[in-house]
C-alpha cells in the first residue's frame, strides 16, 4: 500500500485550467505565462535505456524576503508553482533549519535498527500505517512489497488531534494519536517536532504569498485562502524516511527504473515541505554516489527533468487539493525518486523528511465546475469535506476498510 499522504494515482493532463477563465494568447490565465527553459542545464546523466534528463535548479526565495509580507514575490511563486513551473520552489536562509534537519535525519538509522518487537509496537494498522512505523506495507510499481525503505509518521503539531472516538474510527489516518518510541529512542519526538514546526511555519509564509498571487486571478474570501486553511487544520503529517543500505543486487534489479526509490505520484494534500536527503555509508556522511539519482518531475509539456535544491534549503511542492481549489493557478506535478546505482552506491543509506500540510478533515472543499482531477468522485453539489475526499481516494486506489 502506498500512503495517500505521500502520493495518489499519477495524474497529468494538458488541460489544466477551467475553460471559463480568460486566457492570454498562449492559452494561460493572465500573469501565468512564464517559461522554465532559462533554468534548464543540460547535464549528462546515466539513465540506462532512457534519454538523459535535463537538470533544473528550483526557484529560490530567501526566508528574509518571504517573511516580509509587503514583499512582492508573485513572479517567483508563478515561476515555481504556476502552469509552466515544476510545482516546486525552495526557501533559503531559514534560521536553525540546517541543524534541525541533521539532528532528525541522523536518528532515522537508529530508529530502523530498533528490535523488531519494538518497531511492531510502533505500528498502527487501523490508520493504514499512517501513524508510527511502516515497513513493507506499501508496494513498488512492480507490485512487490517495498522493503527498500521504512517510514515513521507523526503529527508534529498535535499529539492527539481529537478524542472523538467516532472521528478516530472514521478518519483514522488523520485523527489518530501519535506513537512515539519514548523508551527506546526518546530524542526522536523532540527532533521530529522541532523540524516539523519550522517547516510548517515557513510553509505558512509560502501559503500567504501563494494567496496573494492567486487573488490576482480569482475572487477569494479571506478565510478561503491556503494560509488560513492550513492554520486551522489539525491533521498535518510528518514522514521520516529511511532507505536501507542498498546491495549491488538491488540496483541490478531496480536500477533501470527512474522511479526505483519512489514511484510516480502526485502529492494529495495542499503543500508538502521537503528536506534534501542525507546519505551515509557505515554511519559516515557521504555525497550522493550517483549524479543521476534524485527527484524527477514531469512538466506540463510532458518533459521529465531532474530537480535539485540545496541541503540547507526547504523545498515546497504543491498538492492536488491546492491545484483544484486554486482553479489551476497553482499546479501540482507528478514526480518520482530515482535510487543511486552502481558499485559506489552499494552500502549507502539515505534519510529524508517530508511534512504534508493539508486541510482539516472537516474542512469543506467547494470544487469548481471544471475539475480534471478525480472528477468522478465529486458529487453534483461540488462539495465534500477533505476527510470524505481522502477516504474516497484511499478506497479507490488502495483498499476499502474492512
């Protein structure tokens, strides 16, 4: 089972925008006619039978510019998140982020090395393994269990989002309580919450500027914006990932696949905060052993590019829910992660962290008339709560609750 919090079915369409909006001569809404070609560098990469993919540096915004609410960063928001963007941008110069990132990521190997009976106590089948420890519960694109990585899920802002038993049963993946290894690895909780809070706070600033940008093209009530939606939500979810040291045989089997570490998917929620991966061999930090490894994104034109950002930067990606509610002014993009391959990659592990920022389970989503994502799930009145919408997607793409 692939977690809905990290991905949903691959979606990509050349018809991103509702037909009722005015478009310019290039076919896009006003203010949304930027081009990404200026950021492409033709770096040769080993992609086996695939053609080499160009590498793009993410659009960057300084934290000090971002926190100035009078600053106009709409062009950068458009370049990163608009219809011609990659659906990703990164924030530089965030205070304390580098040390918080390193502190948490260095704990992932220790978590994965805990005794099996201890990790079993950290599992939560009721939430479809969306709280606590998860290993081998998801599937690779081949249909085989994903044993390459382990994940630890928790809400970094609220340990107990609700005590309502009916809600916990209905929306177990959002309303459940955190499960911490308080005896086996007590420092995990502190580090997880500290990094998650920083990524959330910076994400709210990104959301504020997204709202300013979108409001230029569509009418939006103050409480309908992305910032306010995320502020009142109780179900944000962090995911600490640990990719086990790969053996050469693993790379021989999966190395030809561009999505060998994480299959093609589009993030389901509103906004995802990402850290750059941390690589180690025998506990010693090393550089990524393969320049072709990393994050790949499918652009609006169908081109596959590799996206890169600095280890001291927080990257943010737009999710499907934001694309729908912004009526296409902010765009989500399918992406995957390619594992390093070759002899140099043998014995190397990788740690990373993602924060999935999403609406509250009872947040009412009013879908526009023209929806190109999961249209068949939208009722005639065009209204669902985020919890209802998420459960429908879980049932559709994974398995229904028993």
